[in-house]
C-alpha cells in the first residue's frame, strides 16, 4: 500500500477507536441482563442497546467496560455486525493496556525518554494515555526482547480472532463513528480492515522469528551503524539475528500473500464503486482507495509473485538492460539460519563488499545483484 493510504488507515483507526469525548451514556436496559429467553426482536434491541453503551464508553476511553459490553451484545446476537466490528477492534486495544510501561525496560534511550514524558502527562490531558501506562493485574514489564516476542505471539492469536470476527460480517452496515455521527461500512471497508490486521499479524510474526535479546547490549554503541566494523561487532554475539527453529515465518508469508491478493482484488471492486458514485468517491472509511496507481499495482503483483516463487525484475542502473531473478519465498525458509553469515566480510578496493553468500539465502537465486 502507498504511504498516503497507510496514513489514512492509521488516522482512521485512531479516530474511530480513540476519539476523545467527555460524555458517557450508559443504557440501563443494556446493563440489565436477566438471562431469560427473549424474542428475536427483543434480542436485536438488547444487543443494540449494549452496543451503543459500549460505543459511548469507548468514546470516553473506558475501553475495558466497552469491550465487556460488546462481548455481552454478541452473546445475545452473535451476528450483530456493529458489535462484531467494534469487538474486533476493542479486544486488540485491550492487549495494549499498560504497553508503554511494559516495553520501557527494553526500549532504547530516546524511546525510554519519550515514554517517560508520555507517562508523566498520562491522564492529565484527557487523552486516555493513562490506559497505556497502567499495568493490568497479572502483567509485568518486558525484561528481555524475548518477553516482548511472547507478547507478539499473543497478539497473533488475538488478531486471528479479530480477523475471524470481521470476516463473519456479511454485507454493509452502519456504525456510530463519532459522538453524534454515523458512518456506513461497506464490504470494501471490511476487506481493507482485515488486510490491515493481516499486515499487523505478519509484522508480529517476523518480530517473533529472530533471536534479538542481545539488541539491548548494542544500545551503548555510538559508532557508525554500517560498514565492516559494525558487521564485525554484530558477529561478537553468536545468538543475535539467528532465526528461531519455531519461527512463524510461514505465517508471515501467508498473511502477506493474503494482503496483496485481497488488495489487488478489492482495488477492482472499489474502483467500480467509485465510478458508479456521483462524487467519484467511496463514502466508507477508505475514500482514498478510489485512486488507481498502475505503478503501485504492478509492484504489488511483482511482490505477490516473488512471495510465491521466482520473479524477474529490471535491475538496470545504466543504459545497458539487466534483469535479475528474485525469490522472496526463500526468506520464509530461514529456520535455524544465522543472518550474520550473510553479512559482508571485507571491503574490496573497488568499493564493493565481499559477500559469503551472494544469493542471500536464495533470495537472489543467481547471486548477481551486485554484478
């Protein structure tokens, strides 16, 4: 996805789930659950009441209670689309409770300084950030990067459930977007939301795949972070940048393929929506997706193909045409490998590095990237 689209997703996600409003409306009928058998009409009404109460609480940043109400709404009506949508998001937010506090011990110096400043302001500006710095009972800080990687694996499980909830929604529906405002959610929006979560899941899978505990030892290094000297420094840590035997690399590959395939398919659907709309724009969450960029689409098709096998790309840096083969699928078979073994060993007089493996583990099958 291009930078503009990515920014739009992030902004939309933030405005939907982190809106700052003072007023919290709690429906008494929504909170009085009797457990008695009720009619379909009453069931829909009660689920809607619970949903609206949950939305009001999320607007006032009471995420834990909002999450509970969305669960109660779905217990009554498992197919209530707005509750499915909000629950898919709220359960992810709940995983980030206290995350600012938890990650602080393994953050690098500037990050820790920024986190401490945010923690000092938390709760004082009405922005709800106290939620991200107050440890939940039973949680503890991340003492090592491995602790964070265990969290990353937990996030993968939660994302699976959120994706399943979104995928179970059939057709479009209306949600409370901001206090006093509603927004129509289309099947295109749901598809894009799922793709966002698949991308997040792929990211967490990659983060959990490598041995990185020695990373904190490198924070004190003040030299240039490139060149042979830096590569040799990394090689002093035998376990650093080795790929775990149980690395979820195939999960990451699967998610990335699903995202690219879906985006290419959804692009056609949303383009049809745009062309049939009077204002040439889709009035869901992702209006910007109406723009078609043939170069970006071509690049996505290339990466999709390379994730599945060998693709040929133009690597010309002069007037002479030169093509190389790329196989990104090789990356997802690195289990047990040491990435440091692919790092340059010396710098030649012509300014080129000597590479122990010019194929980079099979990613450049012919080893001709720097010819």
